[in-house]
């Protein structure tokens, strides 16, 4: 809290030093079981002394807010007050400090956030609105060339045989974007063969969200091959650097808590086995902390062991003849004869079914 006066800061430290919550890191963690402040429990600071722990906690909570705009440090003081005996003078000190802090706690800078978001959405369209393809020197815009991706709501590997008929249950194909919007599952894992279009589809989702076609979602696209063990919140916050936000982490927390964030994680299979294990564990905690946040993850079919506890698995469907024709028409729109020849050759060799 940058506008916290030295006098108020000093009184706050002295009062908190008298609280039993700061006996150790463990006792502090027990305070954050309270629902009012539990959302900040995962990243609590640690320190070697009581004084350091008090100062670190003040710094950690001072600029955080929940989705209702309430300051985390003020809420923390309310929790401590409620856990203090009415006969203890410390209770009134905590209440008075909370009231005083509430007057000086900085409000969310909504105009700044709105301006930054507009620039961010434009940047998402620039970065993810194109694709590189064989034979083209420059990236090609999605517009006019993208062919709708269809998803199988039940991956092929998980289909079962009907014991009465002896036939394997076949899942109906659905438009990918529509299916993603229909699913009420927080985490969706999109499986697919190499080259099936998983990354292209995820980029398309990002662009649709950035242009407002998926509602109020704010897409945050991460290539998992670049993950080096950082905390997920830090990785997401890095995507908003350079947009004149005073606190990118606080802004991203706001998006996650409000359910506006659409987290897009590409290429789980491109990580090492150990990194996958760590990320899956981190994502499980992350999804429990931000219950309203939507998460989409892409992964090769053969590279997953279905380790997410509460995720919905879908699979990118093979192109049909109609999709192949549409792709060729879009791709060779300046040379229709070549497009026809391209499709005829594919049909003759049956390459697209391999």
C-alpha cells in the first residue's frame, strides 16, 4: 500500500506482533482457512523471525483485492479481530486499524485496466490471428482460410463396446467452438494427433475471445514448452507486462477470481514427464483456488495418461471430405484449378485418412 503513512505502518506492525497468528508460518496458515481470505492462502510469505513475517504479510496483502473490491489486508485484520476475545484490548486496536486502512487503501484503477485490456485484446489478435504454413514466407491470416474444427466429446481411446450388439460406441462430431462453449466443465483437455490442428484451434479460440465473440472472456495464451517451473499466476501476469499496469499480478488475480479469464495452455506433450507432473499438480491447486476460471489444454493423444482429476477430455476429429474441400477452396482461392487438383490427389492417395 504505497500511500500507507510511516506512522500507520509502524502502529500496524506493533499491533500485529501481539497477535498469536504470527508465532510461526504454520499458525499464520491456519488463519487463512477463513473464507474471507482463503483465496490468498497458497502464496503466503515465509520468514525466519516474527517481525519479518509481519512485515512480509503486510506487503503481500496490502495491494490485493477480492472480486468485490475489498482490500485483503483490511479483511485480514477483520479476521484477526473476530478471533480475538471481546475482553482483549487488542480486538479494538485491530478494528480501528482496519477502519483506518480502509480509508487509505487504493481502489482498483478501473480506467487504467480498461485501457490496458483494449490494447491487450488488439495484441492477441495480432499474435494469434495468423498461422505459418508450408510454402508461404509470411504468416497467413486466419480470416478466409480457417476451416472449422470438429471435436469428439468422447476420445476414441475411451470408447466402449456395447455388449449387446458387439459394436463400438461412436461419438458424434460437434463444432469445436460450440462444444467448448456448451461444456460447463472448468478444465477441458483437447487431445489430437500430431498435426491435427490443436494449436491452430486454440489460437482461433483466443482470437474469438479477444474480439468479444465468446462474451466477456479475456484469453491468456501460454506455450507450455516455455514453462520453466514458475508459479502459474506469475506466468499469466507476464502476459500483461508492457500495458502500463501498475500491478499485473493484481489485475490477473481479478480476472481469475471474477471468471473473466480464459486460460489457454498449449502443448502439454511438449513438456518433460517431470514438468508435466509438476504442472498437473499446480493446475489442480490453481483450479480449486479460481473456481470460475475456464482452462483449455492441448495435448497429443498418445502423450497423456489422463491425470487431471476433474477435467473433461475431448479429441480433435479427422477432417471429412467436405472439410478437406473447404480447406483447399480457401487455400487455393487464387488458383481454383490447382485447388481441385490438390483435393483429387488427396482422395486418390487417401492421405488425409492416414
